[in-house]
């Protein structure tokens, strides 16, 4: 930054052993189930939000897309929780939907942060690891959402055929 | 990634969340079911964020002004909750001032205290230095402080306000839960 905080740090790369440990955590069956369950809850909370024509597949929730975009592009891990709280703290129907799933999202983000602290002692590595975990996490959450969406739409189609 | 990113994730966010939690814990646990009863309105919070982004040096004046308005409202028997030990509206704006400047004894965490920890060596005032050299160093220090405020204050207050609104919303009747989140 321009304000002369301690030296600028660019292009720091996570050591391979930390990446492997993070992947092990993300791929763990229990974690995968939790992330996918959250995806299903997000589907329940936001389904029908974007409308969609009868007989056609409903669009993916724009709220989930926003969350995904933030998680993938954030330059700081805290931006993700900040985004969720901002959505939860608003007024209106969308905020009500966010409040149905927001606590669980914040809880899982906190666990990712704890995991990063557990795996990396170095401040810079911890910072990068949090972002790495967040990106793996959102992939699994979106996967859970899409799977639920497909199941529901197939079920609906099956009933109408 | 740069040093500001590390500072934000490790210090700024933690303090913003802590201070919002403390305030809500002290003043909102008694129940603010309706938004009109909140110690601060959404419009005032918007104003706070605008000033933190555009004119951070004016934040203390803004907070003083709002605290004074709250005090006058209390004296004239406004809508403040008299069952509480302090006027929550005034307390909110006193907290904002304290977040920027710290308490008179400088015991509490504040943005200015944090900033002092980061002053680069070349801008630190040298004892005994006088004349033009001193003036130049002071000018450079002021410019550095101005830049620091413009980068750090908006992030701090955005986090603080988001966390505050999130806490207040989940405490409303029909809000999702009373659990604290990160």
C-alpha cells in the first residue's frame, strides 16, 4: 500500500505441503458433506428467487453467484464474511433469505479460518491459506447447490411427465 | 497481497467486530425490536461510512455533532430509553470518537494508536530537530497520516457497520438467531 505499512509483500506462494494439507481437509468426507449440505440449504433459501418459466430449468440464484464471485476473487478472506453480514443486515425479502443460511455460512468460514491457523504458523502463509480454503469451500458449496437443483428439477419433471 | 491486506485481516476486522459486539452487548440486549428504536439509524450509518471514506479527518467532528444532538434529544425528553444507564445514541457516537482517537488515558485500542505503530522511520519526529528540516518532516508525516487514514478508516468502518447491522437484524423478533457470528 502507499501508506508505508511494513514492506510490501508480493507473489508469495503457498508451500506444496500446505496445499496438500489444505486439500486433504477440503476433500475429507465429513467436510464435503457439510459443504454440500450448506449448498442444499442455500438452494432451499433462494429457490424461486429469480423466477423462471414453467417447464424450463430455473436460473441459478444470483445470490449464490455473488457469494461465489466474492469467494473466488476476494483479496482478503474477511471480505467474504463482510459480504454475508452486509446481506444479512439489510432489509427486505432477500435479506430474510440470507438470514436463513447466513449463520451457517459464517460458521463454516470461521472453521476455515481456524483450519488455516492450525496448519500455518506464519502470518503470510495463513493469509494465503485462508483464501485457498475459501476457494475450495465455495466449489463444494456450489456443487451441493447444483446437485440439489438438478435433483429437484428432475423430480418435478418426473412428476409432470 | 500487501501489508494492508494482512493488517486488515488480522487486526482491523478483529477490532471492528469486537467493538460492534461490545456496543450491541451493552446497549441492545435490552431489546430493540423495532428499527426506529435503534441507537443509530441506517441513514446515520450511511453518513458515517461516507465520511470515513471521503473525509476521515472529519469523523471526530461528525461524531461530536451527533453526540451533542443525542444529548439535546435526551434533555428535551426525546425518545431515548430512560431505563438504561446511559443514552445509547450518545454512547454510540462517543464510541465512534473513541475508535478514532482513543480514550483520554490512551489505554483503549484506537485507529490513531494503531497508526502510530506504523509511522515509517523517516517521518518520525527527531528530538532536537528544528527549523526547515523539522517543518519538512512534519509535513511529510501529516501527508503520510492522511494517506493512511484514507486507506484504513473506510475498511474499518465498513466492517464495523456491517457487523453492527447484522447483529441488530438477527436480534429483531423473527430474526434468525441471537447467536453471535464472526
